[in-house]
C-alpha cells in the first residue's frame, strides 16, 4: 500500500500513462475506419451497425468489470485490460466483411470499456488519497493521447497499411503496459483515511462548495447512495451524448449547413477536442476554487450556451467558436461525475456511471440523425445544449441531496 508521497506520485504517473495509452490506441483505430470500410466493402449503413459494436461491447462489460475490480482490485484488472486492448486493436484489419468487423469490434469495445472502468476506479482511490480534485488531469491525458494518436494516424495513413499501423499500435500498447504495469501491481490502492483530511467541510477533494460524502471510504450501498450514483451517471450520459454527437455530426453541420471546405469541417471537431483538453488540464484548479457542484453547474451552462451558438450561428467562425466553448463547458462534467460515483460506491459506482455515460455516447449519434430527418441538423444539434443544461440542473439538485 502506498505509504508516502513518492508512492502516490509514482502511482499517479502510472495511471496517467494508462489513460493516455487508452486515448492513443482508440484514436489510432478511429482514423483508419475509412480504410477498413473499403477493405470490408461495407455500405454506410452496415458500417454504422458494425461500429456500434464498440459501444455495445463497452456497455455490456462495464458492470462486470466493476465487480472484477471489487474482487481482485482495480490495479491488476487495469493491467489485464490494457493487454486485451492492445491485442484487440490489431484485429479489425484482418476482417473482410461487416459482420466479422462487428464481431471483432465487440471484443475491442469490451476491452476499451473495461479498462475505462478499471483505471477510473483506481483514479478515484488516488484522488481521495491525495486530497485534491485531480480527476480531470487523468482525462486530460486521455484527450492528449487521443490527439497524438489521431495526428500520428493521419501522418501514416497514406504510406502504411491499416494492418501494419494497428499492429504497431498493439506493440506500442504492450510495451507501455510492460513498462508501467509493475508500478500498479506493486502498489495497492491507497486508503483515503490515511492520506486525506477527515473534516467534511475542509476536504479539498470535495471542494469549497460541496460537503464530502461521509461514506466514501466504506462504500455502503444504501438505497440513497444507489440513487445518487445513478444521478451522477445521468450527468455522465448528458456529457457523453454531446461528445458523440459532435464527433459524428459536427463536421457535417459545418460542411452541409454553413458551406465550409472539407478541411475546415474536419477542424471543427479538433476545436472541440482541443478545448476539452484545455478545460481538463485546468480542471483541478477550477475544482479547488469553485468546488464540484459549481463546476458542474457552470460547465453545463457554458456548454449549453456554446452549443446553441455552434448549432444556430449563421457564420462559420461563430460556429467554430461555439464548438470550442461547448468543449470547455463539457470538459470536466464526465470526470467529476465518475469521481463522485466512485467515491460513493467504489468500482461498482464507477461502472454504473460509465455505463450510463457510454449509453449516452451510443444514443447520441442515432438520435441526432432521427431528429435531423424530422427537423434539421442544426435543430437536432441543439439537443446537446438541452442535455448540457439538464446536467447543470442535476448538478445543482445533487448539491442539495448530498447536503441533506
């Protein structure tokens, strides 16, 4: 068990590395989807169904992974899932039909969802031990890893086959896991009581605006605790809905409705992703100054305003600004929701919040598509603003529920 600051620092570096690796591997796969589509001969509709395998695999296995973390510990489960993620990312280029691609992506999604539950559970323990709200920094590492993975993938896409590229990602993943795993396997999760302040009003983890959950260390799953975990999961859902919607539809809106070039349309999501990364890098400072409740309420409000601008602005520059503002607003909602759920209920809380979150990512793109058919794409994208506002309202209501 980590007993001093050096152990906690090493543990934080190791977890940050796994978060970054996860983003790096996932983004590397995403940029090769067009080439895999050509290889499998899939139509747009059948490719869409195959790609649902990633989200479906993640959602199916997250609750099971929470139980595994509770039984065996989040550190060894993180290591095993990192190995599975590194191996499974090499499989899509070996498929030659949409059906087999979907089956392979179920495995990849299962590994991806499982490692997210495992290292988020480990991060929750470390956040409590450090006594500082550093959860956003881990998610910033994921975002940075994704940006690097996407950039590298774009550079090699024209000169390297998907098979070699994703095989290289798998090898990198296994090497990083081999170098980082000993730290996780040697150090047990720290106990909050040994490292964090006990006073609820003075806890820096909770922030000045929030009383610390008194039962975080014991994870007693009372009916009230379960309800609160679901509430935090709904905040994660609202955030992930926006991320999925912008990833799949944001560029099309700029291209189709505002007449941008293909390059500028692609840059739209980059603005959103970069803003999310910046927001997460500054998230700890924001949480220390405002507390978690005010951060969620402010973030949800900012994201709602930004997405209304991004969806309804008639000028391209204003839409890009709106995407960036929405990214800043959404940046810390998912990390805060997962951390609070984990503080209340341990790995099962992380699994519940993550499952609801990925459910939102699964729901968002098709929901936007149906609404775009019924109304218009700009009108459909305003649903992201609506759910961001819902997240802000939930955050405020949760403040009173936690205090009571």
